[in-house]
C-alpha cells in the first residue's frame, strides 16, 4: 500500500511538472511573429548612443504593456552593448536581431523586469512620486577636491569613473566647440533633506511610493544605488523601482531620449515628477523643475568646521526638498477634495509659481525662505543652485572604458528584411 501511495505521489508530481512545462511552452508560443523593423526605430541617438525600441509598435505587435516595452528595450540595449563592446549604434547593429529576440523572450516569457517596478492600480487621490537622480537627489561629479578626501554626512565613495565629454567650460559656462574628456572623482553627495522629504510624503494617504528614473548610464546607476541602499534602507523601503538610461524612449517626434510618465500611469493622473532637467521629460507639464543641487556650493558653504561658512546657503540647500514635499502635500489635499484629475491639474499648474519653470520655482522658493527668516539676494540664490550642464557618460571601473566619438549616422542601421 505504501509503495502504491508513493507511486501515485510520484505520478502526480510528474503530471504537475509536465503541466508546468506545457504551460511554459504554450506561453512561449504566444509571441506573434515579428520583424526587427516592427519593433526597433530606424533612428539612433548619438549623445547617449544605441538603438531604441518603437514603444507603441512593440505594444501593438507583441500585445505587451508600456512598461514591458520599456523593459524589452532595457534588456536589448544592455545585451547590444555586451555583444558589441561599444555604445556605438553602428557597431551594435550587427547584433540587433539576436539581442532583440533575447530581450523579448526574457521579458515576455520569463518575466524579467530590470526596473523591479510592478504595475500599480490607482484610486482617486493616489499617486506615485518619480525622482530624477543627478542634480535632483544627488551629485556624483563635482569639483570640490577636498570633499572627496574625507567622509561627510550624506557622502559615500563609489568605485566608478565618470567620463565627461564636456560641451561647457566649467569656469565660464560658455559652450565649447571641441568637447574635452574629463574624469570625475569617486564621491557621491546626497542632497540634504531626503529624510525629511521621505517622512513627510510617505505618510500622505494617497502616496503609493517612490520611483527613481535617471538618465544616468544603467550600470553606473545600479552600482550607485546598491551602495546608497546600504546606507539608507529607510528611503529605499519606499522605492518601488529604478529605471535608467536604457528605459528612456525615442520616437513620437522627440529630439532626444526622454522619460515617459505613462510607464507608471497611462492616464497621467497619478504621477508626480521631480527633475532638474525637463528637456528629457516627455510630459513637461508634470515636471516640478526643481533647482539643481550644486554640491560644490553646498560643501563650500558648510566648510569643514562646526560652524558653517555661510549658514544661509546651507539652510537654503537643506530646505529645498522639504519645500517640494510641502508642494506635494498641497496637491494631495487638492486631489482628495477635487475631481479625478485634480492632482495632475494642481501639479501642472506650477505649484503656485505660475509656469513651473526652474527660474519661477526658484523665485517661489525665495519667498518661502523669507518666511523662514532666510534672506538671500536673487543673484546669490541663483548662484547657489546653478550648475553648468554636462554631457555624462559613465561606466563602472570594472567595465569597458568608452571612447567618445561625435558624428552623424549615414543610412539605415536596421537589417534589410
């Protein structure tokens, strides 16, 4: 009898296993046939390099969600760089068919999700906060050489090297015709006020959590966040996912790879974005163009002693994120009382500053500082948060060190069908 029960259990387990295999096989067959041209744009970006998925084309052809289409692009672009050993779209093109097929299989059949973000459903008044990284929540590359030699609160060393083909003279701010290759230090400085922001916003009834969405190179961002997460598990307990450069999109008339907030909410009624650079944002009306975090300004004002060199500038830096938290709380209150689109309307109205631009937001912030008893002349306030734009191109120290080449593409990079 015992042998019979054992045999039956074994048969049942075998049946379950074969059923799972059959289901997996059946799922693998659900991907419709496609050509590379159906899913990949016949354009490339020469700044960030590489080829991009036609997001809407992938959604229609494969029956995937917008998030899945972006995840397919991330996996494809990662593999293209690995196979070619280059960020150049020209050198990646011969590997495109294999990388695309592997990416579709990984995301659709195996459920691979590099971002870790899971789709959300929203009720009225609920929202997710999307953060940019560089010059919004942190600065990875700054000039204060003394700051890289010692541990500071909010700083941590990072085994990365940033290569920056700089189009801006950092001394004058003028554009230069021939970019110079510059290499960063290995420190990250976090923007002060992150804890206060997290404490204030995470407890709002409508807040579903935070997402990090950076234009920083993916492997560099992954390494940076892994190190940061060790030091701030409280903040990351509220982070729902991390998206990087390979999640940016092209197409739809975009001049440069951009962040699409529809990844998180197709209706755009439940997304709040804080980003210092709206030029890489598809829905600019949903961007709080937060003044840049200038780590040089902050560290110089703090000094190395117990007393700050310039207490007003230090306080201005420390209050920027709490100020943004107050704006979110205001819009969350509006959403709780108003119609379904109240949150998005409040956010797109510019948070009370009229047009939502960084300059206007800085003016509004100056008024806020005055109420806190901190008076900074407009010129000093602008200088405090100003930082020349840099083209950033980075890799971990263990990875390949890219060569920057400017130039234009000639002809199509897609295979002839």
